[in-house]
C-alpha cells in the first residue's frame, strides 16, 4: 500500500472549455482552474465511486457504442449541506489518447487496490418494502439507488416484500452465502424485520437457544445497509445524521461500517423481538396500536392518533427494575457527550457479549404512574425531533437510556413535545421526567394496560425483560456528522419554561 501511495500524475486537461491542472498523489485527486475564478477540488480515493472512459455518441440506436479516446469521467462523492453526501462527476478531455488511457488505468488500479483493503459491497441482496411510509420505496430504489449501484459495479438482487414479516422469514430460512451484504429500502419496521431475521438465522445455524435470555446472541456476518423509505426513519437518521436517501446509498457504496447495539426483548418464556431504536410503553405504544387502523391515511395517521392520545392523557401504573450505571463507572463517561462520526465512546466500548459486563451497575426498582416508558437504544432523533428522546445515547456503547415520563398535566405534556421538536430543547431537566442509563430493564404492569411500540411494531405482551446486545449488528455508515458550530435555532418561550 505504501508503494501505491507514492504514484504521481500531473496533466493539464480541459472541462467544458476551461483548462484544469489535475494532480494525483498520495491517493488524492486534486484539480484546480488555471485562470480566475480560481477553484480547487480535492477528492481522496475513498470518496471515488468509479473512474470510466466515456463513449462516443451513436448515430443509430442499434449501433454499438465505441470508446471516446479523448475523454474520461471521475465519479465521486463529497459532503454537502445539512449533513448530506452528494454524488458528483467531472469529465476531463485531452487531445492525446495516451494521456487519457494512462490516467484511467492508473486511477482504476489504485481504486481496485484500495478496495481490497475495504468492505465495499460487491454482491448485495436488497429488500424493498413498497407499503411503508408514503409507499415510495420502489421509486426511491429506481431513482436514487439503482443508478449509483450500477456505477459502483455492485451486483444487486432485489426482493420486493408483499406482506408483514416476509423479509424476516426470507432471511431466516434462505441461503445467503452468495451475498456479501444485505440492505433494505423502507422504514424502521422494515429494518427491524431484516436484522431480526439475520440474528434468528445465526442462532439457528449455530444451535443457540435464542429464547434463553442468559445466552449470548451471535453477531450476523453480513453488514446491513439502510436506505430510508418510511415515515420517520429514526434508525437511518441517527446513523447518517439525515434521512437523505442519496447519503444512505453513498454510505453503502463507501463500505465503511459501524457497530450498532441491538436490544433483545423477552417475556417470561421467549424472545419477542430485537429492536434498534426504541421500545416504548404508554403513549407511543397506544399511538402505534391505534394508528395501524388508519393506514389508509399514510404518515398522517401518526399525527391523528397522537393528538387523540395526548388529549386523553392516560397514565399506566407499573413496576420497573433497571440495571443502572453508577456515576464514575464503565459507560458513565459518554453520558454527557453526543454520538457523532468517529465517536470515541463507541470505538472504545468493550462489547464481549459472551458475558454481559455488569461492573459498576446496580439494580434499581421504581414504581409509579407513567404517561410513557421508553427504553431508547439510540437518541431516536428525526426530522421532527432533532435531538430525540435520549440525546446522549450512543449507537454502539452497550447501554440504553430508560426515559420515564410520569403521568402529569396536559400542559406539561405539551411542554415536553415542544422541547422535543426544538434543536436546542432539553427534556431531562423537566420535573416529571426521569432518565436512567443502564444495560437492561424489566417492566411489570400494575394497573391499566397499554402496548409496546418496538421500532414501530406493536407488541401486546406487557411484562417484558430487555437486554442490550452491544454492537450486535454491523451497519454501513460513516456516522452522524458533527454539526457546524454556528448552527442556530429559534425556540418559543413556552418550551424554555
């Protein structure tokens, strides 16, 4: 690899009648204009999607296209605004075909050598859920994903789901040995189906009893790509920092992965399911259950059901036991820091799930009447709640945040919702909210029965036991980009009170 980085190329090209000086050294392509207005672009090899020679235009549709010896195009990606990545390309022209061939072959060889040291997917199984969100998943794939996957030379096999749990069943029982990755286009429920199937598959293959909560769950061997196509897309938002579909597609093409915690949820006898974002009882559980009756409304069904449940303002009595992290112990260091790209808290986490580490943790038992009980595995940020319900929750540190919203007045609930919708709003200092950072929790219903909202899916079992499985899943992502320091927001007076 060191010898490869020493390669040097320097040539003058033209692009749209402007002259550019193009330079390649130490795995970076740099070009700048020779005359004002001066402009320089630097593209590291890890952001290059493909380098291809162009074809000459054909005079008849049946004619075979031939290579244009004087042109080549660099297809690449760069960071855009609002935490997005954008696909871009530039075509260079030279009168000497030898110069063009030399650049194309050199860049292609360097890119292939670089790819040998990365996990860029080559043969991928991709699931599309045409029923989620605004029912636009197939259009998202055809318009946003497919052209880029073809450009990146990724062989994609598409499977369109037709019913609930079809993705989970397919992954569990079919042979996936010919694929080096899996991905999906859909909402949080689609993602949940995919990773639940992958974990169950691994348990079956390795003879592990997934219903025994004391057992370590095996990590799926295939990395997972997540292309948002649902209503809220919380998982994709927390991983990529945006629900922009092109960003998600480019993260898959780049091949960089993160370790994502999953939480396994059990009743008294069996594993109910695993989740990646949040397990919520009370308000969000009621919304998930009752909005399912109004699927014909599309994403608006959540607003309709949510407003009804807020006005009803129901409370549920329950007993909660949480294996809580004590101050100064393992995991406490990340309690005041948010999870961004190259997060040291996640990178340094010890995630040996063979024996769940409980050093520095103690069981706490809590009783009360709650408007909502949420076990957040990630911050649960989304477009409508930029910080999420647990802003300091990390994607791969082996801990969750138990957020308890005590039954309170309607005005206080409105204060909570207003703060959650603000980019600078905090909810942990509200007097009717408790937060506990821990590794697992148990819940027992005492009076009044709600349901659990588990990554957007409804679970009717009220008494559960949830355990964090540290970095159980590898997902394609470069992380949530760090926001600009000068990012400002406006907030109403009510949510500051």
